């Protein structure tokens, strides 16, 4: 079953628009840049994201959202814990981010 990984960012107010744009583009590029440790091929099934524009005013400061889909828990776990490209990007853009949230789920599993 596919695993959906949602990440929400609140960039720091001091972060320039250029840095936000560059960091967000690098996050989206993870789909192609993260390679499976055995096949050496991209393993993220899909990756979308962008700047928030919800009219609901329930963002709690979050400014950008990204959604990745993985084929398995193993792929998601590798991405989160071990993938050197993902971890390096986290260290690189971490200073630009005020806070972030992650939620993962498998569609249809409700309890």
C-alpha cells in the first residue's frame, strides 16, 4: 500500500523570497534526486507542493506544503531516516524554517 508523507513548513519571516523559492524547488527536486539504495533509481512515486493560499485561515503559520508518495513503508523509512540527499537538504534549509509538521498515512487505514 502506498504511504503518503505530508510536510508543512513555516519559513522564517527573515527568509528572502529568493531563498524560499530556491528551498521549495529543491524540496520538489527530491523526487528525482533521491535514489533507491539498491536500484540507484528514483523511488519516490510522486511529489507535489507549493505555497499556501487557503482561505480558511487555519494554517497556524504554515506557509508551504509538500506531499510525497512512497510505494512502501520501507521506502518511506529509508527516505526519512537514511537517504543522504534528503538528510543533506534538511540540514541545508533547516536554518530557513521556523517550524514544520509531518503527517504520514496509508489511504483507508482509519484506526
